[in-house]
C-alpha cells in the first residue's frame, strides 16, 4: 500500500530501525549482452578478492576465526590464475555471463573430484566467488552501481534466509521485501540476528536505484526513501532507546534460570550460522536447541554432498565447541523446497528415500560434531519408523536422536514417538500452520496464533506424552519467544525453550517473572476460548507482557 511516493507501509516482522543506502540483491541479470572486455572480468575477480579480504579481516577482529579462515580461502580462490583465465576467455562469447558461470562451474567440479575431503569443501567457495564476480559485472553493465562499501539495506522482491546470512558480515543493517510473511524463514533468521525486516512493501521499492538512502522502521512497518533529516534523527533516538532496553535486559545474564515460583527452566537458542552461535553464547543460552541445516541449500540444484555439508557446518560447530548442539537434519519442506525437489514430494520422506543424501549429512555431522555435546533431531516426523531409520543410518557411536513434533500426525502418534526418540522438540511454527491451514509464507501466519485452543491442546498432549515416557520436551518454534504465547506454553508444562538468539535476554526476563501455577490457570481458560486473538487478550489482561 503506497501512501506517498517515497514512503511505503509494510509489515515489520523483525523489530528495529536503521538508515543506510539501499542495494537490490535480486536485480535480474541482463541476458545476451554480447562479448565484453576480458579486462573487466579480471578486474571483477580482483575486486571480489578485495571485498572478501575485508570481510575476513572484520571477522578476525571480531574473534570469529573459523569464519575468517573460510572467507580468506574465498579471497585466495578469486585470485586463482587458472579460473580467472578460463573466465576471461568466456568474455568473448555472446553470453559472457553464462560463459563465466560455466567456467567457474567446471572449476568447482574439478575440486569436487579431489580425493581430500577438506579440499572438496572448497567447491562451495568457488561457486560463491563466481556468483559475486557475475553480479559485479552485470551491475556495472546496467549502470546501477554496486553496493555501498559500508552499511546497507538489502531490497528484494522475495528474500531467502541465505540472502541475509550471506551478507550479514558485510554491513547489512536492515532488509525490505515485497513478498513474504512473519513465519517465513527469512523473517525467522532476521529475528534471530536482530536485523530489522519489513515485508509486504509495494513493488515500487524495487525500482529505486541502488545507493538510495532508506530509512527502515520495522517497529512501525514503514520504509522511507531519501528521508527528511528530522525523521532520521527520530530513528536514531529510537535506535538508542532500543539499545538501552537491550542493555537492561542483558543485565540479567548470569541470574538463575528459575520462574517466579522457583521452577527451573532451560533456555537454549536457535541458530543457522556461526555468528548466531556467538550471539547465543554471549546471551547466556545453555546450548543450541535447533540448528537449521537446510538454509544454505534452499537454492541448490542437488542433494548437498558430504563436502558441502562439512563446508556449511564446520564454522558453526567450531564456534559451538563444548556446547550442547542439536543438529536438525535437512528440512526441505514448505517454503524451503530447493528447485531439484518436487514440492509435493519434498520434506522428510524425500530425504529418507535418498539414503546417500542422508548418509552424507550424518557423516558430516558425526565427524564435525566430535567437539560438541551432539544431538541429532529429525524434522517433520510423522512416524516412529522414520526415527528408527535415522538411528540405524547413524550407526555407532550412538548419538541421541530426537523428534520434532510439528505435525498433527506426530501428536497423534506421541506414545510411539516417545518410545523411539531420546527427546522431543515442538515446532510450533509448522504445527500452528497445519492446524489453522495456513501456508508458512502467508502474511496471516504469525507466532501468536499458537494461542489457538486447538494448537494449545496439541502442545498439552505432547507434554503429557513426554512426561509418561520420561522424555525431555522443548519448544523451538517462535511462539516460545512471543509475549502472549510464552505464558501459555509454560502453563502447558513446557520448561525448555529454544529461541532466536536476539530474543534470549527478553525470554529470560519474562520467564523469571512468570508463575507456573498462574500460567496453568490461564492456559486452562485459554483452552475454552474460541480463537487465538481472544486467548492473547486474556494473556494481556492477566500478565504484564510489555518489557521495559
Ligand atoms: C517450527 O516449525 O516451529 C520450527 C522450529 O521449524 P522451522 O521454523 O525451521 O520450520
Ligand atoms: Mg518446522
């Protein structure tokens, strides 16, 4: 909905405010541009190497050594004379960008055939360097200019979680997209890393030239191009207030994880990158309750290889050394189906139907997971048989295998699941979407809908089943960090919460002030109400849900 020419309303799905130059990440690459000067290709490789060196230096300064080493390798690859020469030769063709892509792909495949496993992991770096080089050439060709060197706001028609993670260390301060909703994975990642994100903005925003100054106010759900000075100043004040609030919340780090009535709770974090692990550790989380492994592969054209899994997992598990880490197997379902899978036949059944793909992931997890307190979690489980298949494929040494309970079928089979699982974790995002028949990308899908009595009834049934079988049960969906659903989950008997890294302090603050007996009473009443909104109203009446 456009209000005035340079101001758009959307939905803020991850809070915060930022002002920086824009950069459209998914501007279409022009086809059939005709031959280009090979020197431009050489220059693009040099510029990409310089960019990556800067990113690596920054990561090293922040103490993120594993990530820095990986990015440095990318910089070295961008300077490889063999690949640069092959790409320069491709510049003479009528489709130079396609030719460069093919040259890079051939190089990546050669690397994938090397006998050394660690070297094979470098193929992913080669492809990433190729993408950046092509993007650089295509952009200067269209006269849109490149990305700003410092802070920038990412603009896209549709954003994937990988778009955010890939640019996180490069100055990304906010993002704006035309499509998507609060339950999409881009939104989940944005909340996790504390990145302001506004979705549902009018498509006119896509036509802005790169490097337009954008104000993103995700609290108000507003995006302004070339904002007036007064508005920039107000945004700065709001960011300062937000920083103060965060400092205040962080002051409770180190205090006992017990509720107001003395009931212990566990606070874990959800991650998909090494940066989040660092944020989670600093925030005082007790471990990782959900490591999403599919996000780097949602655009992949094939099942990830052992080397690709290792490449993605290595920095995360290195950062998590000595910690409890719950690695979830590939969850290619709903809004995360890669192009090589048929959406109607994706998800866990597809992974289990490809034992070599399962073995590749389990091999990487078991090997790189030696330095952590490892658990493996299976997504979208619908039967105990699926858990047994994963356990058999894992083999020895035994690693705890858990089930995500995020389908109605899983809740219905809870006793059999408990018999086959070492632990359970409730995925309220998918469970709520299924019960309410909403697509995960539907703008109406929101974490607070978990307050729907039908969903709450299922959560209670899972907690009861886990109690009967003596299994631990956590919630790792976004309802665990939401002010109106957290008291209801506590009331249903949940005592372990795995939340987005940026919500750890806030969730601790809330849990320490909630009383489990009162929460139980409020849950009982919420179960009799007609819908989620009425239940949320009840929670707001009974508890102080605003924080500071
Ligand atoms: C969930 O469904 O609640 C969950 C945590 O998994 P994801 O959001 O990754 O689908
Ligand atoms: Mg899920």
